[in-house]
C-alpha cells in the first residue's frame, strides 16, 4: 500500500530543495540503532561508507552494494522528492522510506558523521508523512516522555553488569581461564552443578547467575543484559526488574537441574532470556536465537536454562507489568506485587520439590557424580603413595605384611568401593562410565599389590603381573578419555 501523499507539501519541499536546500554528506549505510525497521525492508541494500547528496530536487545515494557469490560493486540511486517520505532521525542515525520506479517500497537507514549532520539531512529531506507514521510518531513521543518522567534511568542493570564483571575478574585471578574455562574453578565459585547443588548447596541456584565460562561467554551475556535490561528496568521500575531478573535466573537454574543435571551450568543468559524487551527485539531475539542454536549444536551448552529463564521471565513479566502513568506508579501496585510474589513462590516450590525428593535412579547418579569430583585427586594421591613406598621397599622378608598393608593399595581399595556404591542401572547413560572407572581402579589396586610383592620378594612373576595390570589400567583410562571427548567435556 502506497503512502498517503500530501501533494502540496511535497511540491513545496521539492521546490525548496531545488532552490536552496542542497548539500553532500559522508554517511554509512546499513546501520542499526533505535530507529524501527521491522515493518519494511532495506530496499536498496547499500552498505558501508558512501555519500548522500541533495541536488536539484533529487537525493543521490552512493555506496557499495553486496551481491551474493559476486564481488560488491558501487551503485548510485537517484530518488525524487515525491518518492521519499516518513523521515526520522535519532542521534546520528537517519531513516526514511522510499518508493522505487519499479513499485517496490522499503526503508533506507544511514549514519551521518555527527548528530548535527543527521539533523541537517533530516531537514533537507521531504517532510511528507503517512497518517499511520504520524500517529506512530506521536505515540512514540508520548511513550518516551512518560518513560523519561517516571523512570529517567536504570540503576539495577549497570550494577548487575558490574557484579558479573567483578566476579569474572576475581575468577581469573583464581585460575579460571580467560578463553578456555576451568570447570573446577567455576564450581568453587558457585556454578550450578547438580551433585553439589542437590546435596544441600542450594545457594548455587542463585550464584550461578554470576559465573561465566570464559571471556566470550561473559562478553555476550553482558552485552545482551545491558541492551535489554536497561529499557526493561525503566519500564518495570528497578525493584520489579530485580524481582523479574532473579526469578528468571532461578527458573533457569532449576530447569537445568531437572532437564540436564550432568551439565556444570552457569551464566546470566537464563536471567537475560527472561528480560528480553520488545523495544530491542531484533538484537535480543538474535541473542536468543544464537544461544539456542549454539546450545543445540554443541554438547554441554545448557539450553534447558535458556528456555527455563525465558518462560520464567514471560510469566513474571506479565504479572509485574503495569501501565506507564503516574497514578499506577504512585500507588505502588501492592496487590499486583502480592499476586506476582505468590505465583512466583508457588512455581519455584513446585520445581524445587522433585529436586529435594529425587528418585533412587537420580540419587545414585548424583552420588556417582559426587564421587567423580574427587576421583582424580584421590587416584593421584594413591599413585604418589605407591611411588614413595617402592622407593623405601625393604630388602628382605622381615615385614611379611608389607605387600598387603601398603597405604596406596588401601587408598585404591577405598576409592573403588566409593565408586561402586552407586548402583547405576544398565540403561543409565552413565553406566558405561562407571564400569570403565571400576575397571581402571581394579587394575590399579592389583598393580599396587603385584608391585609391592615384586619389590618385597624380588619376584619376576609378580612384576609381570604388575605390568599387565598397569596396561589394563592404561587401556581403561584411554577409554574414559575418549568417552569425555564424545560427550564434549
């Protein structure tokens, strides 16, 4: 549908452009910003540095045009005054709609070199507006005026960004890793790992919102948080936004435990998913789509937390929403807060119940994962104890209990019993891992016993048996490493 043209206004603007309103400006095309472009397409497809020239009643646009599977080429488009309408600008950005000679309509967005240049460009272009656009501009101006009066700035969002960055910096000093994160450091600082969280460390449901795995993780999340959170906070008010953010984050943490308890989960993305704002839908939905796609394509990425946070945010956001006027802001909306609080607590309680009362299968899985947390360190301590014992091995049979009483053998026996205690079902996806761990530990404890006998009695047979047991342990360990690779750990 074409614009509702104001012919006299267009002719007047055209005559003024031809007589006195001329200029040439260096601009950049294809930019994004506060100007809405959702209902139209970029009709010219220009990108990068170029120029805008107003001359003899014509607007000349020159820049590169990207072409699929072909080199970009420089193009110039001439638009008449009557073909341009609905001009607007914000900061250094200018947007206008236009109609081409082939009947196509769309928008052009460009960035001027300065705010002053953007204002000059907007003044030089025709002032024709469609009725729908004029109404929309009035509504937007009214919305912005109300928002500036009732909530001029956001306080919670910058504080959340600062806290996340400070925690990340402290974790770096603790050895977390700038690019490739160390999951053990993340667990130490409060990531959401089911064997620990469900063993009574429920505070991890909250602290996980401030833990990140590497610089890219925290950078993407903080960019999205600042972009969407600032406007959301101003709309809801700081206190309500804080409730919304924390609730969405808790929902994300609980969804992670219920759906994907093997993942060591952390990050603000779940809470951010609950704070996505329609005002910045293109950028925030791009963040959401990227996060969900990346999570689906890579093992270990916690999409359950993303979806849980999104659903939690939608629920709490609906309950906490209120009109943007003085009366409702002044009243405080006590009844609405009570309803939102009650609904939020009920939802969290329903999600928490199966976490506090897991079935036997889940309980055994968590016990096995807890035992795995100390598996490597205990295995290393036993190996160190064996080396020390062999270095001080007796040269005679004066100590007949030596071979069976080595501390290293005792440690491996105890570790074997702890790893075998959880009874994982054959259909459990972790059953294979448990069997490999037990095979490895059984070989290690036999290796310990044979090495002790060989050292004590100078027994070649025991030495050969120790070698075979050591090879079996190495083979089981190699399979465990391959299993970790297959699972993306």
